[in-house]
């Protein structure tokens, strides 16, 4: 393994830790609000940067590019579809959360319903993080970093042992930021890493297109247009990862759940110094998510055109990174990289995409909640009281910028469709 790669990785990791320390060394971490919400002091750009990197994990960098390598650009629904959800959260959910002065989403459910609901949802969230969220992130991150650093060859171990070494490394480094610095340290490090990830992420497709086009990114893109134009289609069919029709059923619900109720995501917006900054951060993040396909899908398509169809899909992105990045930047990019339905699917094959099924289940569950509410209604009418935690004056540009974000999402879809360049 190249010593320059290791050196640049260590340098950038230590640099981000130092910057985070400088920005948070005077913070009061003794209170829950100071530790978990950064003293409610985050501004719009910090919230947006932290949201971007908190969401942008190796699960997406490796997994979505694997979809681009194997299928087409339909998987970008996970990214650009987030824009609609972020706008809706800024409009409807965040004002209610901040008015209630809550620290966690279960706190809101306790005030809205009761402590039993809070306990049930907390347990469900905990199991979801441990069993559903963390394993794929750690596995995909370990797969990529193990390949970039050649951990197997460096230590002379099996591929499985190399993965375990990398998983523990990722977990330990990520935990240090969170445990000793609280949310604000994580948010600051996320913002710095987010800048590096955005720059490095956009460099990969640019350099990949240069490699494909013998030095010209335009020629590289033209080769994709000539050889594999079908891969630039974002609409997709029912057998593709995310058919366009799911954007209005299960995909919208998944994104609303993720951006509006997932604690590790909403915690950033809950830490806003006021409603204006929180809404601004969410809308900025909505625009930034539109850049996602450029470094989350297209590199996979570039890898297909450079290396051919014989690669394991999960190896497409790390192989492209090693192929196109200068050696010192490989370590820097790796440092940014690291910082963090049974019946219908198995028994009864409906023939529907699983995201459509999710929408059907949502309607059924909502109907069940409505029936329960009629049979055993709450004794006292719920009123959301203003806890005076932050200034609730909304951002004056919320509506025009929110509409602009949604329109921009539709333009991106039209561009990568049979009526656009995929024709």
C-alpha cells in the first residue's frame, strides 16, 4: 500500500478533528440540549452540510454506484426524491418540532400521545438503527476502504478479516467525534467533510470521464451516449431499482419518514438557532441533493464503460476511485469517506414494486389508526404549546425556494429520461 495514501488519510482525519475541537472547545456539554442539540446554535449552512454528510454514507456511494453499474439512473430517485421530502419537512414538521421545544422525535410523540407510544417507537428506532441502518453502512464502507487501502495485502489476512478490521476502524473513529464532542462537533466535522466529499465526489466522475475520453471529459460522455445510452435513463421499468412511478407512492413516504422522523437526521434541524435557519438548512440540503446523481450514479456508469460488465457491482466505485484519483487524494477521499414487508415479499408475490406495497401498507395502517382513534379517543384535545425554545419566525424565502427545489428536481428527471439525453 502506498505510504502517501496512508499519510494523506491520517493528515486529513486529524485536521478535521482539530477543526471540530477548535469550534466546540467552549461548548457546554453538561446539559442534554448542549450535548444533543449543540446548544441550539446551528446555522443554515452548517445544518445543510451536516445533513448532507450524515445522509451521504458509503452505503450510497458504493451501493447506488453499483446500481448505476448494473442497471441505469433510475436509482437516483433515492437522492433527487429527497428534495420534495425536505421541502415538506421545512414547511410542516420542523415548525411543530421547534414550537414544542423537543430534543428528540420520541419526545414529540410522548407530548402528542403518551409515554407508552414514546417507548414503543424508541425501541423500534433503536432496533432499526442497529439491525437495518448500521450494518449496510459499515459493510459498504469497509468494502470500499478495504479495497482502497488493500487491507488484506497489508496485514496478510483473509478478505473477511480485512473487512472486520476496517469495520472496527470506521466505528472507533466515528464514535470519537460523537462521544467526546456532542452534536456540534459532529455537525462541524460533517460540514468540513461535506465540502471535501462534494469536491472529491465530483472529481471522480470528471476524472473518470477524462479517462474514458482519453483526456477529454466531453469525449468520455459522448462515448457513454454512443455505447450505453440506456443507462442514462432515470425513468426505469418495474424491474429497475426505483421506477419513476414509485416517486409518488412508497418513495415519497420513505423519504418523509427518513428526513422527517429519523433522529440522527432531524437532530441537525432541531439544533437550529431559530426556525429561519432550520428551514434555510433544509432547503439548501434539498438543492444539494440534486447534485447526488453526479457522484452517486454516474461513476458506476463510467466504471461499466471503462472496466466492462465483469466486475462485482460493489467493487465498481472503489476500483474507479483507485483508477482515476492521484495517489495523495486517495487517502484524503478515504478520510472523508469514513467520517460515519415479509408477507407481501416472501409469501404472496403481488407483482408490485416493494415501494408501491409500502404505500398500500401506509394507507392500511393510517386507516387502522383512524379506527382506533374513533373507538378509544384521547380524553383531552391535543394542543401544541409554544415552549419558547427558539424564535419561530419563518424564513421569508421558504416558499419560492421550496418551489424552485421541486421544479429543479423535475428538470433533472426530464434531463435523464427518454425525452432528454437518454433518447
